[in-house]
């Protein structure tokens, strides 16, 4: 991977998060103008996230490393950096002004002022990001040396840095989780409390060798070879009809294998019944959620633990409700009354009730609003931090590979490419076929 690729990838990924948040702010601001009602807890979650992630971390990384190096290398960049740097310095004051207007919006007569300020703030964020993407990053690519980029990459990837490292990133995921839980149902989960994300040598957990499966005379999988190591996120990406869902169904045992071998945690499970695989720790969150609509939310979650009994089930249910408080609020309602985003969280919660060693996630972001898509991947990273091994099937190849330790590309029932998530993101064939680049 060429120098600077990591820093640029991280910057663009963070820009994507910020653009989704700006879009959500605009949508909520439009609703405020109509309803004249302000959800103070939600906006405090939004502002806390912006303060901690955007103002404290993202801006600081750019100022201290990218902007500093570019000033030394390019006279042309000076005026542009001055403008962006000034906007970074003013950002905390802009946010403080929004918080003040939020307080004043307790008076219904001031709601329209707060709504207008939100829209102005979101528009300014979008413009700032546009200038960085359109003007600054191309300048940086042209002017900075390989040595400059090595220093910038190292700073952006430092796991032990108090502002940018793994602990800080876990804090940002928790803040984002809180924000999405309290966001209105049109863009989030519509809960009344924030929820909390749990905290918490890479041997092979799953080994698939020569796996084949067919629907009648039509072969869907053609000799698949794949490994998932304990504690990894492994992404499986490909177009519709490539065989990704069939592969997960075959791992779960609901689709029979006609050749090959599946070994899980050292045991050959190729011929094992689906319920026995669940007892061993293979739990699937299926494509399209597939919640039991007439049953209550609580019953759906209990069904996820049908192979288990005792106090542990109650303890795990409490953990799911802590992670997804909207499910607790609505626990007696039929699952079919939930929004798409709420149903996706229910489907994930139901799979977690089985205490998976290996969690199979099939298209978890399908059909969700952009903010909820980001929250799904936020949750996936948090589950990995708890030690859960994840096999993630996704059409959103960029998002899946960005968080994956390793990835596989599937085409018409065959694995055609494999590598680390970052290697596949940088692969020209993958970028052309799946990333639109």
C-alpha cells in the first residue's frame, strides 16, 4: 500500500461519518420547524459526539500532522490551510453557540432560531469537508513526500495515542451508539435512553475446505476454501447472486453441503444438525432480519437462547436491553411493529442471546438509513472488542472491508480474491467492481 493511503483512508472514512451526521442534523432541523418540539437528550448526544470526535480528535489530527507538513511543502496550500485551520479553531465556539440555542429552545418561540442554527451548522460542515476533499487532499498527494506520509500514517494509526488510539476510538463508538439510540425513528432507533456498549494468538476457529452446495442441479458453491481466526472480523463481499447467503446458510446447516468439509473449533461439523451447531456457538443474524412479527420483542429474544436455560439467559437479556434500550421500552409489543432499524437491532440481539463464538451477519445494513448503517458497523466493531468472532456478509463492500481484519471476494460461487481488508480496499479490481472507484 502506497504511503499516505492509510491516513487518507481514515480521513475520508471520518468525513463520511461527519457527512452522515450533518445530513441527519438537517433532517431533524426540518422536523423541528414543523413540530416545534426539541428532544434535548438527543441533541446533547449529538453535540457530545461532535465535541469529542470531530473537534477533539479529527481536527487535531489534521492540524498537528497533515496541515503542518503541507505548510512546509506547498506555498500554494497556505491560504487554504489558513481558512480550514481557522474553522477548526472556531468549531468549539460554534458548538457552544448551538448548545446555548438548545437551552433557549425550551421556549417554543425560540425553536425556529435553533432549527435555523442547526441547518447553518450542518451546511458549514458539508462545505468544510468538500473543500478538504476537493482541494486539500489532492494538494497533499502532490506535494508531500513519502517520508511525510510515513510520519502522518504512523500518527493516524497510533493505537496507544490518548486522542487517536484504540481506547479513544472505543469512546467514540460508545458516543455514536448513544446518539443513534436517541435519534428519531426517521434516522435512528427512536429510544428514550442512551444504552451502553459492553467492553471487553489468533488460532483458526472456522476452517472451510472445498465446500460445495447446490439447489437441485444448480451448483451455488464451487469448492470454497476459507478460514476465520478467533477474534477476527472477516468480510465476505460480492454482488447479488454470488453465493454469499448460501455460504452462510451452509455454515449454519440449514442448506446442505454436497462436498467439502466444515471444521469449527477443531470439530468436523459438516453433517451436524443446525441446532447442534447453535449449541456449539454458531449463531446467524439472517438477511432481511426475519424477526417473528406476531411474537413480542421479549419472546423473539428468548427464542435466540432456546438452546440454553438458567439464570444466564436472564442476565444476557438484561445485557441486550442495556445495549438496545429501545427494545426494552417496546419489549411487550409485537416485533412486526418495529421500524427497520429497530428490527435489525432485535435480530442482532436475538443472535447474541445464543452466546455465539462465531457470529454470522448477513447484510446487516440492508435498507437502513445512513446513520443506522454507521451504527451497525459501530456495533460490529464493539462486538469484536468483546472477543466475538464475526463473519460479515455485506454488499456495502467499502464499509465492510474498512473494519475487517481480512476479506474474501466471492463471484458466482467461487472465492476470487482474498487479503487483509486494507489490501482489498486498495485493489484496483475490487475498487472498480464493488467500490465504484
